[in-house]
């Protein structure tokens, strides 16, 4: 399909290593995708669901030992260990290649190697980056067809260049003890073996779009971030865009597809989703920061997704979707998961394919069960979703799950302080998470598992970008999870989070006042609109905005400890911000 010597030489090398029986280029045509779908159905890898209720939807089950990302088996392989940093697992590239070559040797014998040219971002745009994934899994092909832009147009766009990310994936034996997801940033290479689960094998997603892309962004002067992108349209038709980063279990997808409260809908406000997970940000010719979602679909967690929590995400799954590790309702050939509704099917198979009794106390869907859906099927997808230039960002927002520490919202004093705010991001573990409840887990910029190089240098890149962006977005932190003495959430969350976002946008346009605190600027309680909110008054908002100095002194000690764990690559500017925070807290 190409005369590109760099592509063809590499494919021949990988063929010699993995020895597939045949090689099939993915051209992206509907006819080819349909033929592969039929092949997958015949092999039992997919099962077709009810064509009337869920048109063009399928269910898939992974191996029982292969249900999630494997962070302890995920490596950054740089020539110098310090370049990977203390927050990543590191392996010497030569050692890693040697180890994995033994596992890949003959791993595709009796199978077909599929060659998937794919573009992260609009094909041919300034933002776009090209990858080629070699895989022995039709499931991977069909998911990459949803999640990225694939096929002949991509390989034509590459031309005779060598600038592409080389991805090799083999299911091999799905051997848990020999499962590796390895990134070679200096070689533009990703190798994944012995997994069939999406997060480990859809190499365009976290592997390329964050780990490799963050390394490329640092070298090329742009940013790859674990951020949603949303636009808020006011009654006058003006749209302002926000990019926001949250650790897992903090409502990121729900915010990305937010439905405005009724009082705002009646006035004509709308919310548009540009992206739910990843943002690539570049400085535009106008000096502003512009963002694109490099993905083409959603790889969402199914449990908890329902008509109340995220009706837009649910609507996106109603057609052209692959469901993985959910419950199969045999009565009407549809799917179900915990949190979808309160009517679990009586005649069903669980995520393992076993007969399931909803009264047994065992979960039917795996807690990390997934849906892979086309973004264009989301009712609130932005009209700018396919704009090759992206959208201009007014505000960057960080968030976490904190019971008492962080206020509902606060603004950084400037870009440097904003980088500090992002670097100290944290969440407290909940009863749903493994281990003790209330343990603070640091996840700076929500990038801890996804940064492809040293985290201290990553903070330094943020600081450098701040010097280059002429019209800087303002930086904020939000916390929807403050609790009262009984442990109940004070803020209603969900669509009502828009009330906070509107204050953020007003601050970006100097339309709202703020109160200076030791940690940054908080709103005047009267500036957060509580109209139509039952049980939430101005006094409630005042409580949500309090900054407890004693609690923050403990927080500062935790930050100091976290910085020490990263080491001497932490920029001096961030140590200065921590010192300033401590001085502010000690001041009377």
C-alpha cells in the first residue's frame, strides 16, 4: 500500500521476527471493516447484539487475566534511567528489546498480521501525528477504526517520511507473567505483548497520545495532556473553551459531556464536548493556546454510566459500539452493567461468559468493563470536533477528590503558581478503591501513569511553555467532593458544576471579582449562582470556599514529601511556590 522504504523495511523486520502466515494492510474502507467484523463473528471473538435496539453493536470478552492496564508491566525505556524519572518503571532499551524479541519470536505463526496506519488528530493537520500498529488481533483493528482515523489516506499523508510511531502488538499467549507494554520514546516505538485488553493494545491511546506524545511535545514545543476539552456557549452564541485534568473517579467524562442545569438551558446556554480524555495543545499564530482531541472515539468505563450520570455518553453507545466485559442480556440480546439501571437481567451471562444470577451478590460486569464508541454519535459533540486548527483555550482546570482540603474552586495567581497547583493535584481514596480510605494519592496534572519522561522535567516544560504563550489561559483548581461532618457531599455536582465553570470563564474575561486567600483566589460566594439549587445557599457556598490553614499546613508537608520523591529535577520555581504557600499559611 506504500512505497515508503522506512515503513516497508520496518514491517519486513517485524514479519521476520513474528512470522505471521499472512499480512493484511488496513485501508479503512467500509467493505474491509465489514469483512473483518464477519470474520471476528465467525471466530467467536465478537457477538452481534440486537440490531434494532443496538444497531451495529457487538460484545467482546477478554481473557479473565487480562482486564485492565498493567502499570507494573508498563515501561519507559530510555538510554539513561534518569530520563524516565522515578515515577516510571524503567528498563534499558537494549535489554528490553532483547527480552521482548524472545517473546515475539514466532508469536504470529498461524495468524494474520494486520498493518494499521492511523492518525492521531485530523489527517494532514498541523496537530496530527501518524502511527502504524502491527497486530494479530481483529479486535484491535475494529477498535482502532473507532478510536483513530485509519487507512489509506493516512499512509498517503505520510508519503516517504520516516516520522511515524512504530507500534508492534501481539496477543501471543495472553501470558500474564510475560505481559509487557514498553515505550521507547527515543526510537518512536511501542511494543506490547501478551495482552488483548484495550488500554494495553490500542497503541494510539495512552501509549502514543500521552506517553510518546508528551516526549515529542517536550522536544517540539507543544503539550500532550490527559485533559478533556469542552466548550460553553452563551445565549449570544459565543463559545469559550476549557481544558481540564482529573484523576480517575473524579467525574472527568461526566464533565466533558455536561448537560446544563434547566435554568441555564432555558436561557439558551449549551455545552459542547470536544474531547473526553486527551488534549494536544499548541501555540497558535494569534499567541493563544489551541487544543485538539487527537482521538476519534470514546473508550469509556461502562459501570456507573446511566441516564442521570451521563446521558450523552450513554446515547453515544446506542450504535456502532463495541462493548467489552459487560453483562450479556440473553432475553433481548442487549447489554447491561452495574449502575445502568435498577433492573438487572434475569437471563444473562456475566463478563466471563458464565450464567449469571443478579441475586448472587457477584458483579455481572467487570468494574473496568468498557465501551468503544464513535465521538460523532455523541449528541453534544462539538461542531469544532473535526476542525484541524483546534479550539482556543481560555482556562486550564485541575481537580481532585478532597473531603476537606481544597475549596470548591480557586484560581492560581499566575502561570507559575498554576503549574504548582497542577503539580500538587491529589485525590483521596474512596471505599470503592483498593486499600485504606482517605489516603492521599498524588497525581500531578493527572499524568503520573502517562508521562513519557521525567516528571520533574515535565513540570519544567510547563514552565517553559508559560514563557512562550503570549496570551496565557488562566489556571484553576476545582473540587466537587467536599463533605460535611456526616461524610455527605455538600455540592450537588453533575450538571450544576457548570455554575462554577461560568465563574471561571467570567474570571478569564475579568467580569467577576475574587477574594485572595493563602492558596489563591476564591469567588465571592454571591458570584456562584445558586438559583434553583435545593438546599444550597450562599452560606453553603461560603462553607465550600473556606480554606482551613491547619489542614493546608498538613497538605504542604505532604507536597514537600512528594517533591522529595521526585528528586532534584523539580524546578526551583516550584520549590519557591511551596515556600510561599507555607509563608502564606503562617501569616496572621
